[in-house]
């Protein structure tokens, strides 16, 4: 993943999120980090994040 074409805030959030298990990623504590990733995500990645977001909403 070339970070040049991505917003630094997105890259930072994704680095942290990819190190986590799915359970951690969907936890309440990481909601802000996930929001940061969503807000700065390039359009081609947004559908994947929306799918994860739906999982999160179903859990909570």
C-alpha cells in the first residue's frame, strides 16, 4: 500500500486497525479510530469500511 495517495490520518488509523483482531476492531474503544479511517478513506476503500461498519452496528 503506497501511503502517498492516502491521507496520513487514514494511513495511521489503518495501521492500528490492521494489527487488531476483528473483535478489537469492532469494540467500543476503537470506534473513534474506525471513524477516523472512515472519514479519511479514499473512495475505492469506503465500501469495505461500510461493510465493517454494518457489522459494528449489528453488534452494538
